[in-house]
């Protein structure tokens, strides 16, 4: 018998803002008009907690009775509804679970609870399997999340086995392209095959040895496109916008950007369309028009700071101070 307790928490209808937002996004952005309702439930799986603390946590940690409906183990829904749950990928920090653990320990300091969370979606309406998959794809960011099963686990405690010996790729540096490509595909790497080929050339010509699995994984992590290294500076040569609710404003904005960049970079062939340039062009246009004379110049190429006089009251006396207001193109934790 599972030692895990499961709790579902759902905002009552007047407060179900996230559910309504999701419904509107599905109907307008995805264009699936047959979706009639969406429910958004936070799922808590809890282990290593006493009955007394668990009962107290139901209405103090997991839910707020005035605005939430709280269900233990399962919750009611129609047989025709489509249901799926989303959880963080292994290794991703679960802020909600961590907060729940800390709050439970406030209730009883001697307990060491284990908590894992997920989001459960309930979709009502006449939709096809293809549309359901589109809804799931829209709701799951593969960078940090994955779909998880609806069955409660036996335990939340992770048991880690002793690590195996380090794997070396024998013959890696002399592999022909077809075998190298076969290996590349089997490893499910974030890097491109061109990157993989570059690594082969390096180990062959510089190290004169075969790399280990650890070295390949470390390189893949450092070269993964979670930051701006390739995405934000990749030249965009074929930009298209899908039909949908936001097609016109997005297309109009892009066309305005192209018009402005052609004016700003007239006569230059060293500039190309990319996401980083899109983020910076507005500031460059304002500067060209003489509307950014209070810009603070720095070596940071993806941020813009302006100097603003701010009145500050200290000890009953008002003084004017110079503050920096930053406009930052945050390129980390791709795709922000």
C-alpha cells in the first residue's frame, strides 16, 4: 500500500483566474473553439507526515478554504473530460514543493516531509486526439517540464544506485560520419551534429584520444541553447507567422521593425535580422531620434539604462537623486 497521500487544490470559480486564462489561450491562440471549460488543479503528493500534521496542513499549507476547493486522493470530473498532469523535469527546482515542506515544518518542526507537486488540467468539450495533443504541447514547456502519469507512486523517496564506471567511446576519433551520426542520435544531445563533429576533430587532432561520456555530457550542457549563445544571434532569413488571434499585431510589429532597421542600418551589410537585434532596435531608434539623451553608456550590450531624477524624502527633507532605470533583455533560462 502506498504511503503517499495525494491532495488536489482548485480555485473556486470566482477566483479561477489561471483556468480562465488557459481556456482563453486554447480558444484564441490555438483556435480550438470547441473547448467549453478548463480546470486547473495543483496536485500535492506528500509522504513522511503524521496524520495530525497532514490534517492541519490541508487547510493551512495546501489550500485556503475561502478561495479553494480541496480534494483528497481524487477529484470529480466527467468521463468525457480529457485529463493530464504536468510536473517538473528531474533536477528542476520545485518552488511550490519546497515552500510546502518549509510551511509543514513550521507546523511541526520535528517532521521531515517529502513533497512533490504537479499541475493537473481538465479539458471539457468535443476535441479530437490531435487537438488534445496540441493543448498538451502548449501547456508543457519541454525545457523544464514533462507530462506525468495520473497514478499515485508508491513512494516519493528517490533511491540512487551506485554509479557505473565511466564510459569511453572507443574508436570515436576515427568514426566515419555515418557511424558518428548514429552515435549522435542515440545520445539525444542538445548540440547539433556539426558540434559533435567539431568535438571529434578536436579530440583527434588536439587530444589524440577518445572522449568519455562525462566529457561529452559536460560539453553538451555548456553548449546547450538555454542561453543566448546561438538562438539570439542566429540570422533569421525566413520569418513567417501562423494564422491566429495575434497574427495581425505580430505581423504589423515585425514589419515596423523591418522598416526601422532598414533606416537605421542603411548602407551597412554587417547587420542581419536576429532576436538580439529585435530586442535592441527600439532603443537604437530612440537614440537616433534624439529621445535617449539620458542613456547610460556601458559595455553591457543587451541592456539599456537611463538616468532618471528621482525625488526621495529622507528625515522629512526631499532631495533629488540620480537613479538608473534598467531595461534588460534577459537571455538566460531560454526561451524567456
